[in-house]
């Protein structure tokens, strides 16, 4: 009975380790604006802006802004969603007539929804971290065996396989849209055509989210395996 309870705790520890690694990965990537400067060039975002910004029905002259201004505006969006949406309505660029707000009201509402989601997930992140630390200390006190690199690798393989199978079965775009339907409030717009939204144009949505998702997954795996390695060093496992 005792061994079964410890195994259950170890299973929970693996889940919490994955969650903590994912949450920390998000925080790390947010500090570098999710690699936007890289994707701006390599992901075709610059070309997307040059093509679609002149077609925007509501915001003129964005195509004349510099790369630096565009990177700063995206950094402003990231900073806002990381801070309960503060500053979204202050983001602006300039043309010959003065300052032009970057975002329209439907875009501000959507990004505020994103900020609310991020705030909620941050609460879960801190809670998960505290629980993970407590559980780690408890397992070490019980002289429990932590998972091996091989076992951790099997967990990662299983999750990646399940994710890949889901995307292949339903299609990445369909999954992306369905998640929006489930997550965001009914009646709040979350789909924006490039011709109507500088936000969508700047992000080359949904392409940027695929780049960010891949980065998040890669860093999550790396941090999770690093956690396993650290606890292997602290408490060598008998499962080799």
C-alpha cells in the first residue's frame, strides 16, 4: 500500500514537472518576445506586413513604419498580455498626421481575453510550482526513486506522439480554431482578416503561433529533461 501511494505521488510529480517546465518555458520566451525578431525575418512576417498593411481598411500607413517600430509594438503587446492587459489601448504608431492607435476595439477585447487567460495560467503556474517543490521535498524525505531519463523520454515520446496524432487527424488549423472556441468568451471576436487587423497582420496569424508553439514545446522538453537530470543526480534511480 505504501509503495502504491509513493508511485502515485511519483506519477503526480512527473505531471507537475511537465507543467512547471511548460510554465517556465512560457516565462523565458516572453522575455525575448517569443522570438518575434527571428520570426519577423525567417517566418515571412515582414513580407506579410508589406503586402497586407496597405490593404487595411481602418489603419493607414503602417507599411511605412520601420522594422524597429514593428518589433517595439509587438513587444508592447507581449508586455500587455503579461500584465493583465495594461497598455493595450496606448500602443500606437505615427504617420504624417500624428499618432494612430495600433489596435481597434475588437482587437483590444481579444487581447484582454488573452491577458486574462495568461493571468489565470500564471496563478496555476505558481500554484503548481509550490506543490511541485513540496512534493519533491516529500519524495526525497521518503527516499523515493525519481524517474530515469529513459522513463522521462518515454513520457515525452508519448505526449509528442499524441499531439502529432491529434494534429494529423483533425488538422492543425481546425485544432487551433476549436481551442479558440472553447477558451474565449462567446461573442468575443477572435478571428481577424489581415485586411481588417494590424494585429493579425503583424502576427501572420496563425503562422506565428505555430512557430511559438514549436519553440515552447522544444524548451519545455529541454527543461523537463533537465529537471529529471538534476533529480537523478540528487537521488540516483534504480531504474536504469
